[in-house]
C-alpha cells in the first residue's frame, strides 16, 4: 500500500526544485555575462605581412672592362699624354717610349726596299715586306695604347722613367656599367633565370637600393673550401650613382618573384550574418563588411574592406582544444588552436 506524501513534504520538494532551476539560470547568466565581458576586453589588430621570394647575395662590383697598362718593351718614357681621371678613346696613345732606333731601322729598310724594286727579284721584295711589318710592330710596341673607351683609373709614370717589358704603369677601366659575380647555393639555382631583377645595397651609398639584373651562370658548379657546392652567377648594373666605384662591396637580393602582400587578422575578430562576413571597429563599434579567406589555423586574410592597422573587437573566443604542445609546459603549440566547430562566421 502506497503512502501519500504530506502537503509539507510536497512543498519542500517543490522548493528544492525551484531553487535548483534558479541556480542553473544564474550560473548560465553569469557565464554568458562573463563571456560577454571577456570579449569586450579582447581586440585584434589587422597587420600587413610581405612574403619575399629572394636569394640573398653579397660581394663586390667590378668595372665592365679593365686594362692593365703595361710597357710591351724596355725603354725610356719620352711622353705621357694622359693623367688619372682622363677619359680616353679606343686606340689613343697614352704613353710613348723612345723609338728613335726603331724609326731609323724602318727608314733604312724602306730605302733598301726602294733600291730592290729597281733590280731585285719578286721573292726578295716579299721577304723585305714581311720584315717591314716586323719593324712597324716594334714601333707600335713603344706605345701604351687604350684598347677600349674608358677612364684612366690610375697612372704612375713620368717622362724620363726607364721601363722594362711588362712593367705595369696604371689601369684603364670602362665604367659604362658594373658587373658582379656572386655565389648561389646549388639548391637555389633552379630558381634562376636570365633577367631576374637584383636589388643591391651599398654601405657607401645611403640613397636606397640600386637596381640590376641576372646576366647568366655557367653550366657547371664549384665546390668551395667550406665543402658547399655553388654556382657563380654574373650580375650587371646599367645605371648607378657616381659615388659607387669598382671594388665597392654590397649585399643584396635576387628577386625570384614579385613580393606578395597580405592583410592578416586573427579569425576570432571576424563574424558573419545573413549579409556575409564583417568586423567591428574597437573604437567606434562600426561594423565593416569584409571579404576574407583562410590563411592558417589562427589567421584569415582580409581581401577587401580594410587597409591595415585597424583595431577590431573580438567576435568569438579563441579556444585551445586539440592543441598539442611539445617541450613540456613551456613548449610552443605544435598544432590545433582552431575553435571547435570550425572557423567562426562559417567562412
């Protein structure tokens, strides 16, 4: 036989149930308010990032051409026609050695040839003509001659100096453009192509970068004394500031592809409604429609709507579910970080 609860017991049970419901509602409301308060204090800043696909290089530049000015035979300097810094043309005589003996020998030979033409044989005249060419060459060797258009970089010779054959007396350079040879690791050679732009930075020049380009590289690599395999790539600079001289050092980059620019923000700053994705400015509360796409587990890329630097209100709470860490409690996250259920806003 069942016992009926007393009126007092029923009232007690009803009171307990009511209090339990009130407690659940209060906890839910408190959690919702705490979540709202925590979001109101969280902001994210839209930042710009640039991806550079480059090959780092360094070295020194050289003149387009360089001629070591040398005496081709021994003798005494009788004339110096240029000085350091002078511009010269191909074929100009720069320094003259005494050629009195050579000129006499040629004149005497021409006299003898004139006599032979009267009663000499054709064979004798052929031999004398060949000998004459040798005598003319000896006169030419008494001169130091420019082999291209350029500038006298240095010159150390004076009238009266006695020179021996192969003595170096100066340098002629062609600075119409500059060249450089740099080492590129074997793993980066596949990225190269002729004409790739190069940005040079010179310690001697504070006006920014200087533009150049890749000319070419050999079909064989080299092993350095460090044991690394490299390819020596030739570079060229057509236009450059006057302060940059041959043998100046540089660092720089071969630009394999154009720089790629991104606007990134944490995905928790983006929400969506029936009209699409939007963000909310932290300072004014203004809602701005945006177009986004996934970048990684934490960030999205802003395609339209923002320009970078904006501070945005948080629209959802970042969670660490599924995050794996390495290296103990002080390790960096190695995965996870996306809120459960996928990215906020459904993008």
